């Protein structure tokens, strides 16, 4: 359809039809069973006509169902406007990949793009058109359950991931490539900064910090072409995002030049009432539309009040036309006017969804996402060693994570299953071992196995529902029954490797005596196979944390790129009046960028081509990396920069580049990064990006803590 045809179509629409386009309802409203519809309909005060004409749909699945709904929709729609089917495809559709925090730990952008591409392929053939992904919220507080949906605490790394997620979902041309879906970046803005890590809580930060740390991820997704933006539940400087005109009209539309569709988060328009900025649904509708929210998800403030608001002149009809125009344009960009069923294909669906090829890729990506946190000469296991695999996560298949809507646990590979194909010398129990309250029989059986083994894998972690939305925790240690069990194991065998399935950085106090720790996150369908490959050395661990693990929850929020204080503890740690705790260090237990390998990588001193930089020149930092081991492996070389004297206080270091380098045993490679003036810019007090002349430090190393540095000058 051409631009002009869309405008003509808009002209033909009645006021009611336009308002209906702005409503998004969940799949249950389109159920064939009238009884299933009536309850939710009555709750929202909706008529069959409104439902039939609601512009978009949420959570439909399956090609046949998608086709049925679209057909029915088109039969009722006077002007033949198709609906858009949207859903949350966050880290895989049916083939489930590691949770985004795990993908973040891979530092592997190709892997992220591949994950998105496969997710899109499976979703599109099952009839979906839009995914509510990527979530690019910057996260600094592991108490927040939704850190699992983020790629971590660094805006540079998050931005690189955001771009590649969008590319993987959308491909080059949505109108022709029906194996792709449109991406909806979320949650705009700063949802990850909920105070105290409590979900939906207030967000409070300066505009400068918002721009410097929180907005770049969303912007990167938009530059990459994301077609939709979702609002966040939180307030931004006192005004809920979903009614925040400055955020959407000034920043998103004007500054970022976003032309696509803005959708509210689930129920967020009506939540302007409990937030206490709107007295009723009518006011909520007015604020949200004026703020620039095009689609209202799952509440009916627009449906019930926009007509009145427009007739009374409280809301200009042009705002409604704009919103409808954008929705029609998205339908057009998806090719739905010509091909309303788009990629939906019940035959191909059976072939493509959860294919062996997809499983194999999910397995590779899961391996890349796992992080070896500790290894006191216990890993990898040798063929001849007898290994007991015990604990709640040993045989568990509930390893997909909280956001795997179509994933099925029974299709997942447990650790025990993964290990069985690698070793004949396993000791495995029969009792079900509960995560929170294991029975005495299960514990006794496990201890007996541990006693007989050369080494023991104690497979621990969180239940899937302990992270994700509405799953904040104030105590981020492992469940107490697991810590007690770990101590019992030590008494019978101290050769222990702990493996962890979880959705957030944990406080790992209580498992200090483990000789090895592998962070496996919620690794998805192929998780157990990937983890076993790491334990038996079939894969050399390469993951690096993208979010700090605190020593204790009391240090939270803790992140590597913190600001300088006036009393830095580093220079005089024994001084009383410096910024520190009495009872714990300032440092993370495992910092951002950290992860071990079976290889032993050695870094040379770093060198610079020149210690002077101008706005038109470039300098190169280089380091020689050597693999001093018998294992081929992959290192992630990281570049950090510190502006020694800024107009605004600068972080002690900021990630500005990274490279993944493969090294054969004893191999040596020179790794280089180029630095130009644009890399040194940041948001100044006037809210604009610029750089400061003066001295900088360039740091290179294997993680954010262990770096060596050189200085250079920016001359302007
Ligand atoms: C979540 C969103 C999600 C939406 C639709 C909300 O509760 O915050 O991330 O996309 O539901 O399922
Ligand atoms: C404290 C002040 C105190 C001053 C003199 C500083 O370190 O922050 O509160 O008045 O020392 O003792």
C-alpha cells in the first residue's frame, strides 16, 4: 500500500473505527468459546464490535490459530484492515535460548543476532508479526527480578546488543521477508532503575544521568530501526512514563526522530490513576494520548473516553489521526494489507519450530553464555573420574527461565541428561530433590552418592519463578536449604563444583568452599547439554559477566562504572574518612567483565601509538595476548577509558570496546583498539554530548578490575 492509500483509508474511517485501532486485547478475547470471552469482556465494559475491531492482538500462538483470528477479523472489519499479532518472544519462541542476562554474558553479538533471527523465524511461521523485545533497560540492582531480561549494567555493551537484537528480529525488509518480525524496544524509559530493586517502583534520577546511562540502549535500538517502543511502568522525574509528554514527544519523537508506534505496557494507561496523576479513566486517556501513546494495551481508557474527549475539544482529533496513521503504517510495513496471514504456515511450522538445527544453535549459544566463576584445579573433569551429580538442579528441566512463553520444560535437556552422553562414570540419584524443601530421603541419597564419587557436582539455583516480572528479592542468596545441603556435602566430599541456574547475580556467601563454580543462568532448551560440555571440557568456558556479583546484598547497587568520590578509598584504604563500609569491601565479588577459562591468557604491557590525540586524529592501543596453556580458548579483551578531569564527575572507568580473540595453545596475537575523540564524549551539564580536553587513561584487561593503563592527552 502506498502512503497516499493509507491517508485515504484514514479518511474513510469513522471516529469509532479510529479509536478501536488504538486498543490491544489479549488472545482470550478472540477465543472461539464465547464463555471464555464474556468474563474479560464484562470486566472491561467492551462490546463485541469493539473487540472485533481492536487494532492489534496480544499473545496468539500457532499458525492455525493466527490464521483463524485474522480471517475472522477481516470478515468483521468494514474496511478490510488486518490486525497485528504481537507477543513476548524474549529469548526464543519454542527453541529457548539463554535468558538475556546470559546472552549478555556471552559478549557475543553474532550470537545475539542469531538468537533473534531464529526466534523471529519460529514466531513468524507460527503467525506472529511483532515481538515485545528487546528489553534494553540498564540494570544495577540484582534484587530486581527483571535483570534477567536485560543484557546488564553497561550502556555501551547493552547498546551493541540492542542493535543486533533488532537486526536479527527484523532483517532487512519486513514487507518481503516474512520470516522476520518487527521489534518493540522496551521499557521506555529507565524501568531498570526502580528504587531498591522493587518491581514497578519509583525511578528518580537527574536528566543528565538518564541521558548518559539509561537512554543510549533504547536509542541504539531505534537507530537500528526498531519499529515500536513500549512505555515503562515507572515514573520519570515524578511523571509516570506512560503519561510523560516530555519523554515521548520531546525526547523520543523530536530528539530521536522516532516515527514508529508507541505502545503502553500492560495496563499502564489506567495505572495513571493509582499512580495518582489522573483522577479517572478519562483523564488517564487524555494524558496518555497527549503524551504520545498510540496503543493502549489491555485497558480501555481510550475505548471508553476518547470520543468524549475529542467531542469536548479536550484532545485534538489530529492526535488520534496521527496515532492511527502510525498503526496503519506499521501494518503496511509488515505487508499485512497484501498478505494478512504473512508468514503463518501450519505445515512449515512443524518443520521449523524446535528443529534440530535450532536446538544445535541454542546449545552453542548456551555454552557461550555460561561463566566459569571459580576453578581451583577441579575442572574440567577427566574421563576416568567418577562424578556424582546431585542437588535440586541436577535432573531439573525447569531451566528455561521466567519468560519462555512457548518453551516447554519437557523439551529441555537436564544436566544429568547432558552428562550421560559425555561420561559413563556418573552417580545419579532417583529421589526428587526440591529446591526449597528437599526431603530427608533425597538428601541422604545425595550424600551417599557424593561419598562414593571422586568429585561432586552440586547443582543449585533459583526456581524459574524467583526472577522475572514481579519477582524481586531482598535476599539474593541461594535458598537456605541449599546452603545447608552444600555444607553437608562438604563433610563427605570436599571436591565440589557448584553449578548455578538463576536469573540474577547472586550473593554467593555460603558456598565459598566450592572448588569450582559455574554460572549457567537459565540456559534454555539445550541448557544441560551445554553445561555438561563445559564441565567435561568439551567446551572451554568463554562467558564474561555483564553484571557485577556483589559480596553481599548490602553493597547493592554496585556497578563497575561508578563515579569518583571526593574521598576515594583506593588511595588511602586505611584512612577512616573515606568512602567505604566498615564490614565489607567496596568491590564486587565477581566484577563486570569477569570470567575464567581453561586457557591461561597472559597480557603484555599495553602500548599507544601516540600519547596525543586531537579531534581529527586517531590513536591505537595495543596489547599482546598469549595463550600459555594446552587449551585452545577464547578471550574477551576489554578496553576501558577514564576521563581524569571532566566538567562533570566521571566514572572511574567506562567500557569503550571489546574484542573476542581465539587462541590456539601457545599462540600469541596482537589486539588493537583505536581511540578517537568521539569515544571520549559524554553528556555535559548542558545535556549535550561533548568531550573535555585534557588527560585520559586507556585501560585494557580481561575484566573491569584487572586492567593495566596508559595515559594520553586530548588536545583541542
Ligand atoms: C511486561 C512487558 C510485556 C507485556 C506484555 C508486561 O507486564 O512488563 O514487558 O511485554 O507485559 O506481555
Ligand atoms: C567530617 C565533618 C567534620 C570534620 C571535622 C569531616 O571529615 O565529614 O562532619 O566536621 O571532619 O571533624
